[in-house]
C-alpha cells in the first residue's frame, strides 16, 4: 500500500506513527481472535473485517478467510520513504527478503518520482497538483495488475477524481490529434498540435516549460445564411478511400429511404432527408485538418442544435457535372457521378487546394428552389449588372442544403491528375439572412495553432468568381 498525503516530511512522519499504531491494533485483534470462529465477532475490528467481507468478497468462505488473516498481516510493516533521518530504505533484495515484502509505504516526492512499489494494490493519495504532467506521473500508480483486479483500490478526494477524468479526456483528444496529423501526412510544424486547457484550475505543465506554445483560440461563428466547404483535400490514399466509403454509405441509406429523386440541372437532388444522415456522413468523412471550417465536431454540434430547434430535415444535392471538362467519373450506390475539374498549384504536400480555397459552384445553391424563385433572384442582380451571389439563394432556402461532389484536381498548366480516383468534397448552405441572429445558434471552432502562426484567414469569405470547370 502507498500513502502519499504531503510533501512535508514532518507530516509524513506523523502519518507513519498513526498508521503504525493502527496496524499494531489490527494485528493484536487478529492474533487474539482469528481462531475463535463466531466468537471472533465480539471484536470491533473483526466486525469491520466481516462487514467488508459481506460487501465485497462473500464468494470466499468467511471461516477460511479469518484463519488466513493472521498469516496475511503478520509480515506487514509500515515504512517512511524520504531523505529525512526518519526515512527507511525500500529494498527488495532477495537475500534480505527471500519471501518478498508486505509494506505500507508513506512518502511524498520520493513516491512521485520514479520509485517502484512492487505488487502495489492500494493507493491512498491526498496530494494534489495543478499540472497535467505531474498528475499523470503520480497517476502511474493506478494501473491494475493481472490476477489482482478484484483487490486494487485507489482512494483520493473528489476534486482529484474530476481532475483525472478531465486529463484522461484531454489525453485522448491529443491522441486523436496525432492520428489526424498522421492521416494528413503532416509534420508537427505544419499541423500544430493542441491540448485542451482546463477552464479553471489545471495547467498543462509549469509555465516555464510552455516555451513557444500558444493558448488555443476559440471562434464563435453564426452560420445562418452562410456556406462552408472543404477547402483542402487529402492526397493520402487511405483518406481518399475513407471518404469514398462515407459517400457510398450516405447514398445507400438515402436511396433506401427516398426513391423520389428530384429534377435538378446540377445533379441528383433528394429532399427532406434526416439530419442524422448528414451528421453521420460528416462524422464518417475524413476532413483535412487545414480545412478548419469543416471540422466534424463543431459542424455536427451545430446540426444537432438546429434539429433541437425543429430543423431536422435537409436537402441533399449529389453534384453530377454532366458537361464537365473532366473525363473522370465514379459510381456510388448505383449513381454515376461525373467529376468537376479544378486546377491546383503544384506542391509536394500530401494535400491539394486551389488558389482561392474554393471548390464549389454558386449554381449548385439553386437546388431545391423553384424555377420562379431562381429567375427572380437572377433578374434582380442582372438589373444592376451582376451575377447572383450564393447568399441571395440561401436567403430563399427553407432547408439546409448538403452538397456532395467528386472533383478531379489537375496540376496547373500541365493537366496532370493528382489522383486517378479523384476526391470527394462537400459543402453546406445554411438558409437565412446573414447577420440576423434571432435563432441564437452558433458554431464554436477551436482554431488550430498552426493557423494562428501562419495567420490563415479564419473567416468565411463572400462569394468569389466561380472557377469550377
């Protein structure tokens, strides 16, 4: 057993004396009563053992257990491990201890910094720290040992339990960040890892160790009346395959539930599909980390918030560029999709993107609107000598529109394909008028550290010239 309650040696020494006295009382009670059978329960200490037995180990015969107690506690000693004059040596020398040791070890820093307690089963921890790394170092004691799973115990204050829960979640998120970086084929310098910070008390590590790290920024964006799209696509074959599979699953489900495909010049249009289909697709889609506005978590949170406000039906446009300059086509759930062609600048990174970070076409945003509405919008802007922008169509939408498309990215001035299969991209048009916040809904993004360092524009640009071929 380990008892780690304070870094102060005087406190450790006092705890040792109290523990030693308590163990002495237990040993005396057991030595006197272990062979008395039912009469042993006259002892208050034996009754406490009996109560624990009833609560946790009733499958063991009580009389057999009672007979073993004396042998179990007889070699038990209480030691104090630190650098003071009271300190003991925690040795497992087989010459000195041929049968091993049964100890309760009391300490502070010595127990937190690499000392090994062989066969540790019980940890009593009152010490606390406000730094992730120190807490995790202390928490190395909490692993369960094979064949001892039923008796391992950890005792600590509720606040410490909550802190360890938070750090566990933060650690798992960091593992996911590593996985995303690996999938994207990026280096830490290109990607920018992040660790979730505690909202109140905890520090990731000591401030003098933080060095060049920056506090993560969070951006709150009103998506009402706006379009978001995948602006960066991974060239990694595994990621391409994953996104093809996500598209296949989406269309298979939609075709099972909807046989009412609607006429649309931009492709296959399905009306009033479940918001869950959209959310599942985005979760299954492998978004490139540099395409920050299409990160799955903030978008699916926003989709679920819309559903709670009764916007739980969506329109889906599967773009089919029948007049595309590309010869690339793929089949998903029985639907043949022609790819749109986009020119991308040559670079050696494991991703592709266009000069203006735009892969979509404004004409797709007409999907789901009546011919009369489309004509009115186009005539309105034609009268002032302009093409109708995307936001004008979104203002007339009743349901959000998910657009899924196949894109053939070729190197500028060479027409060399960057992928023989092409890439799946997606975009969402949210209905409504930009700037009107009457629904009170926002998407909350955690901005990648690399984006801060490179000063990438984390904003939603207004409509640019449509360059989709």
